[in-house]
C-alpha cells in the first residue's frame, strides 16, 4: 500500500470542557481556530467534534516543527478558549524522536505522551 504520508506525524488530542453557558462562545472560537490554522504548511488535518459540553480537536502535523509552529500560531486563541472552557485532557501521539523534541516546550501543558509502536504505513 504505497503512500505519501510523512513518517514523522505528530497528533494532538485536546479535550476542552465548556464552562456552563459558554458553549456558544466556544463554538464561535472554533471557527477562528480553523481560519487561523487553514494556511499552516505543516498541518495535515484539523477538525473539531463536540459531545455535550466536551469539545475535541482532531489534529496532526508534520513532526515537532509543524506542531510547535501551530501552537505558536494559535497561542492567543488558546488563551481565549481557556477563558470559556477548561482543558480537561491533552494527549500527544507520535514517533519517540518527535515527542522528545516537544517534551520541554510543552511541559507546562502537562500532556499525556503516547509513543508510536506500529501501524499501516
């Protein structure tokens, strides 16, 4: 099964819980996140799903560099999102070498780290 998929994909899995009465404000911010992210060259996919008051962002980037570029690009939006929601869970998934490059810069976010073991290439 040939593919052009990069070997260094890092995916971020943030779960936000909207504060009571703040889902409309959260939904409005989602559109801003999408607009801000749409031109990032390192972004492979970026989308939001919602279940009740939980907002999940399904996103992936070309390596640690693409991940860090994205986080810098949306930093102000994350601050605004955290004013109307809580970050209830954050996971990073990817190859060990890429995750190792992110551990220092993302330590304050206290993510859970998931190292790629195997999969269809």
